[in-house]
């Protein structure tokens, strides 16, 4: 059986963001997510089909011993995770779509029937066994083949192909996906985020912090181990090259957070102004402005061959491109939807390249995986005049 990348989605530990990230990278048809694609209590290899990424709210023990997989997960500060989970269970935002809001209200009513008190997390832990279980050493239970203790998780970590990141250092976890698994994009997704300030209001309840701490001694030890001792990333996996090779077959050539279809480059504009002095054989940094009028972030990375770049070419007096002069410059910037940002593009023109031809301007253009966007959208370029 081919190797799979499995994401163990511990509730309220950045799992929705990771799912969106991985789906954008390998394509929706290559991702199987328990809870969205299927609800079942038993693993069947036939259920996941040819999916290269598998995830969802399923513990490690859900997957059989010997399953050819690289398991990944993110652990979060147990107090923060417990409060976030309580907030999710007991608060329904008016900003949700009607159908989703109705479903969330049904879930809230079910929690209340089981003993959850929306006005008291202390009472909810005391009176609802299911809720208490979900906020008591739950992360250790998720990542262990044995018991719900830190020692059991450590034993599992040594035996399984397992990579665990810390919520407070997601950069380290995401770099693993980019550098080790050859994902072609940065993870800038932030999904399923609670309303600002919710945590302080819940934590103001007398005795709550002490109660959460008392039922999470093992999770606290696990979290502090990954965050502090492991510098935010535990990695013990011999099958990373094998999984990376499998992933590479399906990684899409996009580092944009677009879930469906192609990114609309007609909504991205480049601007530059002024006149640049033509100094041959000297590196120059030319300032540009990128305007993103689209609905998705535009993310440029410096990981060559896995990102978009800004291409530049020289133009002669007739506005024709001078052959052999130009390149694609790698830049690192995130332009949020409906925002603009300035960048600087490295330009170096050699005497030998120019070959006596007279250059009058430089054209800049976004390069989308080897394709110059101006070939499809002619007005998406920017130009700067040159003088000797």
C-alpha cells in the first residue's frame, strides 16, 4: 500500500487551518477527511480510496498498527485549548451562514441536555462527563497507542512515524511541510478562529484555571516537551522521503489559498514609478507595489520552483523585448485579499547581455509557475523608464 500523510486533528488545535492548507496544496480529490467525507468508528482502507492525505477527528489508535502512514499533529497549551473548546461548544456566531448556524445551535442544545452550562465552564466540567473527557488530558489520549499519559505518548513517539508541532510555534511545523514534504506554499490560513477577547471572559470564572490544570497534568507535560525541549517540533519518522515522493505527484503548482479553480490574476496589478538609472553589471533593487483586489491572499515564497515570482525583461525603443536579458526574481511577501504591499525586485543587467542594444525600459510581471501572467492578461505588467 502506498504511503499516506495522516493529520490527527485534535479539536481546537489549528486543524481546520491545516486541512485548508493541505487541500489547497494537493487538491480536494486527494484529501479524505473523517467527519466531512465519512463518519465511521472503524478504519477501512477502502474508505479512503486513493487519497494521499487523510485527516479528521480521529485518534492515532483509530488507525491500525502497520498502516503505511506518516502521522502529524499539532498540540496546544491545554488551558487555551480547553477554553477554546468550551467557547466553540457554547457560542454560536451570528456571522455564520444560516444552515451552519442552525447546525451549531442544534449542537449547543445537545450539549446543554448533556449537562454543559454555557455560563460556567466549571459547572460544565463537573456535570458533563463527555465534556470533561474532551478537556482532560485529551491530547495525550489522541497521540498514544497506550494510555493517556505523557509517558505513553513518548513511547508511541519512539515507535511510530510521527511529527508533532506546537501551536505556539506553527512556523516550525509548517516549515516541515514545505521543506521535508515539498509542499509548494506557505501556510497562512487562519480558519475557525473565535471572536477576539473570548478567552479572558471565560478564564475570569473563579477556580477555572486551577480546575483545568488539575485535569491536564499529562497534557501539560506533553505540550511543554514539544514546545520547549523540542523547540516546537517533535520529528521521528523514517518514511518522510517515501511520503514526500508520493505527495510530490499531486502537489498543485499553486501557493495561493484558493480552494476551487484557478486564481484570477486579472485582479492583481503591479505598479512602479519614476526613472531608473541604467548601471550595467551592478545589482539594483527596484521598488514595486503589488495590489491584490481578489478574494484570496497572494503568497510569494522564496522556495525556488515552488512559488510565484516577479519576472523582468528589458525593452528596446520599439517596446520589443530584448532576448536573453531578464530573469524571475524570487520574493517573499504575503498580500492579503484587497490589500497592497511594496516589494523590491533584484535587477542586474550585464554588459555582455545587452550586446550593444539600446534598452529604454524594464517590464515587470508576475510569473505563475513558469507562465508570464501578461501573456494572458496583457495589462498586468508594470514598466519603468531607463536613462543612461
